[in-house]
């Protein structure tokens, strides 16, 4: 691998637990992405998705089960890398580094840890490429939340000198980045709450489908005011940033408890409509409360494909801001997070900080990641 290579691969498997998104990007002489050479997606088989979902909560023989799942993940990551190399006509020797997020199975920064299961040593062995991994733990060690990490990347790629923008990533958990006009001073961001995780879990439970395509099932129901009030009463929504969350809080057990407190039966489609409104409403609240002057909101992540969710978000913002896809800024919604981890690998490789203390609450800027050489 030439030291002068500016080609980096980013791999992301998020809280939606659907699969691996990968990109191959050229960074040229600096940290700006000059081109994206390839993009690939490798879905998780049902058994791996079930194994990873089971690891979200305590269970028997966790250490062995996590190790086996990490090995399986590394194989899928390597498959994604192979697809990227094939598409681009590049070889492993052409790539400077792979940046891989791993799969979050616990996120407890209030207890001083976050856990992204992964086997980066195996990934380096399978691909023959340097691997950077474990991007979140250094920020947590410095007193931060370890999340979200994407605002620094959003600032570098989507920031504008003349226009204040908000970028919202709607994966399993939703997070936003507030990008004031200018050189990036005042950039902030935080998790807003559930994104697709509860909606995906509910439709899988009732219809056996991994997600609600276009939000059609949710749109067939009616928002249940009592259930929505119970969901919105979670203390997380009242916390001031910095804050982050995950399936540790927003899971189907949490939803079932809210349903019980509602005190009446709620039709499954109405639950789905209410969950969609919860995501839309809490995102809108965060934008209105923390970026009242922003007139442009750009959406990325799987939620960008949920037409019902996008409609509810526009209604909740009530004309305060225009809601569009990051595709208008030149990056497809399903590529943004993978590109972020290619960017974080580039930052790590140059020993430059990857976090924003104003976002995560860390004591200062930190170089994020650990190296597994090829």
C-alpha cells in the first residue's frame, strides 16, 4: 500500500441492523472528498440480524455469542470491501485504510463505556488493508458521549458560507447536526431520539417485514394521541445536549410499557402511525428549539426513504424550514454515514481530531480510532 494513497473505504452498520453500507472515496490532498469511486450494500442474513438483536440485551453466554457475531460481521465487511474494489477496478494495494464503525450493542456513556462489536483484526487479515476501528471509546474516555460523531464530517462536507443548515440522519436512532453559516464556528449536534428502530421493530413483529416501505403501513393508521403522549414523556426528550441514545432505551420493551400505560387497546397500524409521528415530532422539536434560524434541513439515512415520515416532519416544522434529501448536496442519503467513517479514518491516519467537544461533551479534541495494520 503506497503511503501517498488518498483512497479510503468507510463501512457502516447502524442501529437499524439491516446490513453494511460501504463507500470508496478519494480525499485528494486534504480532508475534502474529491470523488466517490464506488458504493456497495451487503444485507445481513436473518440469523445474523437476530444474533445482533439478541446482543442488545443481557443474555446467557454473551461473550462467546458476541465473539462469533463479530467474526461474522468481519466476513460481511470484507465482502463489502471486495465489492467496492471490484466496482472501482482497484486492488487492496491501492487503498490507504478502511474505517469501520462496528455494530453498537451497548451505548452507556453515563457508565463510561460504549460497545461496538467488531473484529477489525480479522477484517485486516481478510482484506489485506489497514483498518481503523473503535472510533467512539476515546471520546467517552475523555468524558464525552461518544456520539454523535458525524457533525464534524457534516460540517466539512455540507457546511456553507452563506446559509445555515441542519443535517438530520435518520437511522435506527435519529441525530442532527446544526451547521451555522460561515467557517463552522458554533457547529453542534445531538441524538434526538428514535429514528427507524421502533418502527422497524414494530412492523417486523406484526407483519414480518424488516421495515415499513415508504411508510405505507403507518400512513394507513391514525396517530393515537394517548400513546403519543406516553412516548413523548420519556425523560430523554427533556435532557439538554450533549446527549445520545440507542436501543438500550428505545426498544420494544419500552414501547410495550408505554402501550400498557395508555390503558386501552391500540390497533397495530395506529401504533405505527404514532411511532412515525414520535420520530418526526422529536426531530422537529430539536430543530425548532436549537436551530430556529435554519431554513434548510437535509435528511440522510434510511428514514429519508419513508415518505410518510417526511410528510409528518414537514407538517411538524410548519413551514419554518425546507426539508430535502442530502442528494441535493451531492451525497445520496444511504452513503452519508459510510462516507463519515472513511473521513474519520482519514482524520485518524493524519492524527487529526475527529470529535467536536461541543457536540459530545468531551473535555477536548481527540484523535479517534485504533489501528489494525494489514
